[in-house]
C-alpha cells in the first residue's frame, strides 16, 4: 500500500486523486492533504480519508476549519484529529510528511513550486500534475532530483502518454525521469492538443470571445485557468517546455499536433521510425492512476475504449496566427534561464485578469509577449531558486501595470 500526500486536494486533480484512493483502498492510503479556501469540501475529505496532517494555504482559514471539524457529530468526527498547519511552511510540511511515499502535486500555478521542492528534497516520489514546477524552475529542480533520488512521474495526460509509450524501450530499463539527459532512442515527441474552446472559431471571431466561451472545453473537464490555457494553446506551449525537461529532447524535436477527438494523448517516434501512441477516453483519472501505481497497472472497471464507436481520428497542424501563445512558449523555452518563469507568471496573471473580465481574450498573448520582451535585458541564464521567485513576482506586477496603462492592447 502506498501512502499518499495530496497537494491541492480540493482542485480538479486533487478530487480525482481522492476518488481513486476511495476506489482502491487496498492500494492507497491518504496521509496528508493541502487546500486553499474550499473548507466545505475539505471537511468532507478529512472525514472520509482521516489524514495525519492538513495544511491550508492561508493561516486565516485555519481556525474556521478547526471549528467545523470540532462541531461535527462525534460519530462523523475523525477518530484522530490531524495536525493542522498553514502557509508556505505548512504546505511544505505536508509535502514532505514522513509517512508519505508519493506526493500528488495538484496545486495550480507557481504556488506549487516550493511544496514540490520540499517533497523532492525529502526524497519523495512525485506524481507531477503541476506543470510550473519544471517550467518555471527546471534548472533548479533537476539538480535537486539528482541529489535526492526522487522521481517525477507525470500525472498529466500528455506526458503520461509519453512516459507510458517509453515503457519497454531501452530507455526504460535504466530510467530516471528529469535528469536533463537525452532519452536514448527517442527521436521525436508529438504532443496532441484538442484545440480548446475555440478550435472551430476563426481568428477574427476571437475578438468577441467571452470568459464563458473560453471556459467551455469541448472534451475535458478542468479548472477555469487550465481551460483558458487550452483555448490559447498556452497549455501545449507549457507542456513543450515540461517535456524538454522530463525527457531531455531539444525543442526542435517536440511538436504540437491538433487532434480534436482527444483520444490519442501523445505520441513518440523512435530512432527506427516506429511511432507509438497511448490512447484512451479524455479522462484525467487514468494518467493520475498510472502515476500513483507505477510501475504496476491496476485493473479497473472504467469504460473501455471503443474504436468502432469513434469511427475516425483526425489531425492537423496548429495555426500559429490563431495561437500566438504557442510560439511565445517555444521562444521562451529556447531562451532558457529565467525566461520560462517570466512566461509562466505572465500567463497566469494575464489569464487571471481575463477571468476577472479586466482584459480581452486577445490581450493575453500581448501581455505575455510584453513581459518576455522586457525581461530580455535582465535574463539570468543559470538561475537559483530566489531568482525564479523574484522574476515570478516581477512578471505578475509588470503584467498588471501594462494592462492598466497601455490602452493599445486589444479590447
């Protein structure tokens, strides 16, 4: 049985992880939870899983949570009350909890970086659903992985697909993820993209895109921020950078392919020209389960893929004019250093402003581009952790500033 720490337990990844733990209680035991401010859901999770430690992102929510637990009917109250902690220090305590074997990182954005690093330093294996850990801080994270012996097991669908396809190849026999060393025998990676909410829209029509439009994904059920990233195709750009760090390929060998059905989750081309693909229904539970159970497979009763029912699978190249965020990500990745951290933070802030209806959809790439351009003269090619944190804060502040003061951006 694996003991699991779940970072971001009330989010999309976290709730699905806990559903898996409930479905397979003989395989997984939840020992630590971290959450933001959804206290109602967190109380239910504590009742169900009875973790040893619970961490809240903000200290102000700690006493209200304790009161809710104490006010529960005695029969529903946890048999042993968990240790309650808060803030970044509390998140790191939960992430590095002694009894945990595996840490599932479901915290969205750069907020997940420090807890994930704490888990790595304590030698935990990581089921990585937080892209930003490698995107913003790849040069910092890779040395820590080598020192600690931790493994990053991809829990998002695309990188899980690549990881699954690599099993049985020469690489898998001596594999250690995220060493930055090129993967033997791997020629090319093709990351598939649904095309997001606007895959059938013209570039001209995007001027009128609303928050409701951008957060209505045709295939996947995800959080609002990630759904907007899918609509801009920034999610694929970020995944390109993550794949570079996970599997060691340079950016010219990592491609994006539009695949509207979201059945093939990604493909690899090997040195002998063989192409391997991992397929399945668009459901995040499968890659999460594989990361949790690796190197084993757990038999499930989940719906099986029915190819005759699908009838066809289609593919096309992404439109670079329609999806400028994709090219911005490639440029940031190739530049390296602190540039991916700036790209990621600028995107997070721009998407936040869009979701608050303070900017238009087309302003998102403009703001990201402005931040990356401004940072070129301050680029740090070999960043330390403090450098990543500093440029992350700067980028967010800069995006807010130019969004407020530059009226030439698209409305």
